[in-house]
């Protein structure tokens, strides 16, 4: 288990985990309009999409040191077959999954549990805890998708090597070429699609949990802001009342030349003036935590919205190739049939590898975004606990 984040200063903690500030929204074809902060996170109360040239920012980030560090930290050794993939990361081994999550997530689960253990159990704490849980589930899903990328490369690599060796022209194909290609296609057809169906319960469950959390956070933020707006005028009125009462008491005290009366009478007003201020400070701390959780939820939901169509495209591409191959295999190993199947694969396979790389890059961008969101919320929790210690 990795050590917890340093809590000496927010800037130090951030610089330790995320050296750069990459863009948070990675939909390269969508441009929305709203305000955004310097790190690309939305800052408006409605959490609208930031205005940024996403294609340009994405290209810059992919070439940055931060991206390379995250890519290397989650990148397994080069894989040449499915057996190596299974040995690298077993999705059914809970211990292995938690070990990988602890390496990828900052702060990790242990750090979060230690911090929330000292928090007062209330709605804000529950929502904050839900954010950490949902972000961990989404990260687990992205790790599985990254594993799917490795498996897809392993499945398609023999096809790629075959296409590199075989001649393109039909006339140049020999029966030996066709027999080798037929055997390779049979093996490919036996492999299951490495990518989950996009509408699977796992993927949709994560998306639904974020959508539900966004609604709950927005509702609770409105309540906290209303309390702050209500308490501030009350604090001002209480202070004015205290001043007026104090003046009256002073004159009364002078009249009876008794200083004790002023001290006794002023104490209740001091307590009354201090109560709204403490309540406002508490609600403001809640608002900051809720804002950090809402920003993080928004960002991660947008990343999953981007990743979803990429997974769908790859899933459909594999199913299309397998369907075309099954049709060809059903007609035998005739040279013309094999040639048509190879022509179909040759037309699509380079584009398929490009799409795998795009998905892999977006998953790495998600890893950066989830850590930035978790760190920011973790810092707000620490600031609140420090101020009340």
C-alpha cells in the first residue's frame, strides 16, 4: 500500500502526485461555453463545460512528461499472447485488483478511510465518501478497459503479421498461403471479444452512479449556499443588536458606576454574535467540499462519456470482423474467398490499431483527472479538519 499524501500544504501534495495540469475534458469534437479554471476544471455554479481547444490541449498533453509518467505507471510489459495478459492482471483476483488500484489512485483507499474516520457523520461526509467510492469503481473499470486494449492487440497481432507477409495480389497467393491464413482466421474466430458490450451492467452502472451523485451534490450545495446567505444577514443583525445593547448598557453602567453589570450583560450578546459566524464557517467548509466533489464528478463523468463511444466503436469493429471471417470460413479455404477476407481485414486493421491507441490515451487522461479530483477533495477535507482541530 502506498503511503498517504503529504498534508503539509495543498501545493506540495498536488505537485507530488500530478506534475502537470492536463485538460480534463477530452471529447475532441465537442466545444461548450462556460468559465473554467486554470487547470481546465469548470468553476461555474452550474458546472458547465469549459471553453478550450480540446484537440490542441489533448495533443499537447499526450506529449507532456505528466502523460508519459502516468502511461508508464499503468503500462504493463509488451504482450505477445493472451496467456501473458492473464498473468499480468487477473480481473477476478480481488487482491491483485486492489494492489493495482492502490498504485494508480492518489490518495488511495486507505488514505481516504483514515481521513473520513475523523469526519462527523452527516450528509456531506456521505456524499464525499460516495465520490471516492464511485471514482474508485470507475478507475477499476478503466483498468479493465486498458486490459482489454492489451488483449485486443494480442488477438490482432497474428492477423497483422499475416497481412504483412502475404502478397496483396490474388494471383500471387499460393495454396500454402491460403491454408496458413485459414488456420489463423480459425484461431481468431475462437477468441472472445476483449471489450465489454457498452450497454453492459458494469459500464452503465458506473455512469448511473455518477449521474445520481451529481444530482445529490447539486441539491446539497444549494442547501448549503442558502444557509450561508441566510446566516450572514443574521450575523450582521446580531452584531448591530449587540452594539446597540452594549451602548445602552454602558450608559446604564455609568449611571450606577458599576462595571460588573456591563461584563455580565455583555456575555450573552458575545455568544450570540459568535454563533452565526461559526455556523457560516462550517457551511462554507461544506460548500468547498461539495464544490470539489461536484467538479470531480463532472470531470470524470465527461471522461466516461468520451470513453464510452470509443469502446463501442472497437467492440463493433471486432464483431464485424468476426462476422465477416465466419462467413468466409463457412465457404471453405478457396483462394478467392480467403483473398476477400484478407482484403477486408487489410482495409480496417491499421485503423483499428489507431483506435486502440486513442482509447489507451484517453484512459491515461482519465487516470490523471481522477487523481487530480481526488487530491483536490482530499485537501478540502484536510483544511476543514485542521481548522477545527
